[in-house]
């Protein structure tokens, strides 16, 4: 009862034996590709979070300056070294985003500019404030205004979310991607 199909010289059972591994291979390949996409999204999400943390560290510097324990060269050196490290981290993330996610990089650059505008002015003022030498004085009372940075962070997060969603086929409604 081994009938051949369409003059191929292959029986139904032989065709099934050939198709099963091909179909299984297709499923394995699809699973592998999905796993790679998910792993890439996870790596990118972590890198995006680190980029945002660098900006948050920058915005925290006025508080560190205001709460500095002393006004001596060692304290100033410590705080300025921290600031230099933060600026280096931000520069790294700006460059990484330009390569990895240009649309996110544009929003991140706007966030950095807003943070520098707000945090820079606040740090200049914080250096002029007297030292806080009691526990009660450590509470500044009023938070620094970060409204521009907060708005830019929301836009940056929106772009980041767009970049780490499950991939889909582009449509005509999608804005064209900028070539860098």
C-alpha cells in the first residue's frame, strides 16, 4: 500500500518522515529568534535604566552639595570627582544611545539638557549655602524644581518603551527613521 505521490517516487510515509524534521526545525528556529528578541529587549531595558539613573544622579548633586559635611579642599574634591564621574556616565550613555537607539538618543539628549539647566543652576546656588551642621538642618524642606527634567523624562521613557516593544512590520503610518 505504499502509493507514490505525484510521480515523485516517494510514498506518503516517506514524505511525512521528511516533513516532520523540517517543521520541527522551523519551530526551533522561531523559538530561538523570539528568545533572542526578548534577550535583546531585556539588555536594552537595563541599559536604558542605567542611562536614566545617570541623569538622576546628576539631579541629586545639588542635594549632596547642600548637605556637604565640610567646606574644605577634600570635600570639594570628592564632590567634584563625583560630578565628573556622573558627567562621564551621561556622555557614555549619550554615545551608546546614538549608536543603539537614535530615536531614544534624541529624547535623552533633551533630558540631559533640561537636567543640566535645572541641576547646574541649583548646584551653583547650593555651593553658596552655609554648611548644615545639625541633623535637623539636613532636611532641606523644599525639593528642587525638576519640572523640565520630569517632562523630558516622560518623553524619553515613551521613546524607550517604543524601542523595547515586540517587533512588528513597519507600516506607512510609521515616521521615517533618521539615518545617522
